[in-house]
C-alpha cells in the first residue's frame, strides 16, 4: 500500500461480527483482503478500488463512498455486526 491517507478515519466505525470495529481506510482494506476468498470479484474489486482512491485523494467524498461500499460488501457477505 502507498503511504498517503490510509489512516483517515471513517465518519462512523463499521462493526464486524467478531466485535472489532473498522475505523480507518487501512482497517477496512486489510479486513477485506484477509476475509475475501475472491478479491477479483467485481464488488470486492470496486470496494478495494474505492478505498485506494480515498487513500490517495484524502478527500471526504471519496472516503464516504469507500465507507458505503465497505458497509455494503460487509452486509452482503454477513461480515458486519448487528
């Protein structure tokens, strides 16, 4: 990963089923890479790309989009808490 804004925080942490909370772009990227059996799947690839774009730009709209995509991927795969 490139060093840029990977430690930028989400607006709200994303809870996982294990009780962990994804708070940063780096947390989400590493979580998805570790959990996703097929990172080449279009939804996983789009989510990882959104996280990468947000880390490169450091902009709030990109981080919000990355958070929404991460939450959606977690919901679909039942990785999220609640």
